[in-house]
């Protein structure tokens, strides 16, 4: 399941595969989402490998805890048909009673569709030496349908061009605590892409757009975190700032020569005992010979919900969002969110006249109150577009 890694902004730019649906498909597919959430809620109670049985004496000494959380995946889109699979999320704590320490996690997921498409992913997120070191990464393979609408912030729907992308990706972010809650380290990427099923009259077929013939990207960079959040999965207080600068160069073995800067700032404020105001500002700036699939992209299941990820893309992106999270009853909660964002070829070309808005509502089911892990379903609405998203953990 996409973006289950707690801190995906630290990763290299990537095309995700959101389970988002067109507005016309929402009514007929709402019940399928409800069934999916019911299945996930039933299964996501977690299996703690270290918890004693009721008839066993409890050991009050610190002990390691490993929890394995199964997540069934079921969705439908016109591009894939019926798609299904499963994800396993494993959490590890060095001391079962110490919920203040960062838990290590690893996510494995596999999705197969009615049209013989596939996604297979592994996302480790490991804390070592009491949190002094953090190792994040991914192993990703997919053969999946995507859509291209051209480059720019005003591309018409008529340019929609479906194609199939075969991707193999390895990423690694290795950070070390520098002082207090501030850490920094290196970021590495190896990726190959092959595009197929291009339309003969489409924009990609002539090969004039960078990346339209696929290729290999090899890159390296630096990444910095300033993280005071009280929880990785559903923060109620603190902030999380990420600054990442990465470069891809031919002398590293890459087919492309470009740089990529990400600024991701998040703030979390407790409004009441159980309600939270979450805020995020995101900026992406690229320069050089950037393949079209690594340009800054607006939309997706986490930022600018309601827009297909990559509906608008260019060298620069600026986006902001606010989300109010509140309890409803028992283990259910709700969210209301608004956002605005846009892409442009450079910073001087942004204009208020072309900014895209989004607004939406969400439902949450908390299946692990201790770790604050939940299943979410979000309805996002943008300008002449909408999307439905079913996933695990908060959007940010």
C-alpha cells in the first residue's frame, strides 16, 4: 500500500500509484471502499509476538515488542480493473512500555490487477542506537498504467495520454543525529524505467520529451530532518521539517543530469485533548535535464487530494494544506482538509490566477490506539476533478 513509510518526503521523487477514482465513479464504487475498510478494520487489530497470553504472568522488565499488522488491499479503477493484494507492516520497539521511542518498521506490499499489472514494494524504516541513527529505504518493482497530460499548469484534459511504465527502484536515506532533534545524512537512488504502450499520436511517442524513452537514473544527495513530533504515524504535537538536495549525474552512471530540492515543513497543534490541527507547506524545485516522471507533480493521496498525481507537472511546485482531525465515537474519527497549490517552470512564473484549490472530508478507524495507526478513507475535490483514497496512516 502506497506511502505507508512514515516519512515519505525524505525519499527521492517517485510516481506513486494512488487508489483514486474519477468523480463519475464515486457513487458506484463507494460500497467497495466501505467493504475494504470493513475488511481492514476487522484484520488490523495487530498481532504482538511478545504479548503474554492471559494465563501467563506478566514480565514488567523492559522487553522488545514486535507487532505485525496485515492490511488487505482491494480497489478498482478503469485503468486496472479489479486490483487486490496485501500489505504487512511490522513494528519493532526495543522496550515494550517505552512509547516515546521511535519504532522501527518495515512494510511489504504486493498488488496484482485484473489486467495483469503488478506492484511489489518493501519499505524499511530502522532506528538504531537509541534513535541516533535512522535508515530509510525502498525496493520497488512495478508494471503499472499511468497517465500523462503534458507539462505545465494549464494542460487540457484532451491531452490525456495513458501509457504503461515498468519501474525498478532502490533508494536509501541514512541519517545520524547531529544535535537534539536535528539529524542529517546521505540520500542515494538507483532507478530504471521502461515505457510501453505509447499512443502513436501522443506527446511521448516522438521521444522529444526528456524521459519519454525511459532510462536509468543514478543519484546522490544530502538530507536533513528536524523532528519534534510526538508520534510518527499520527502526530498531535511538534513539527517535522525536511530539507533534501539531490543530484543525478552522468559520471554516476545516470542517463540524466539534474538536481532536485525538496522543502517539506509540517506543524501539529493540539486544539483539544483529542483534536489536532495539522499544517504542511511543500516546495519542490528542479533544474537541469529532468525526466518528465521526476518533475514536480501536483496531486495524489497525500498532498492536493482530489487531483490525479501528475495531472499537472513542471520544474517547480508550491503547495500548502490544513487538516483538522477530530474524534467521532469509539475508534472512529474524522478529518476536514483544504489545500492549494500549483506548478510552474520557475519560481517567477507562479501566479495566483492559476492556483488550484482542493477541499475534502475523511473518515478514520484507529486499529492500534497505542501506535496511533489507522485506516483512512478520504474524499478530495479539486477544480473539475475529485478523488477517493483508501490507505493506512495519516496523509501527513
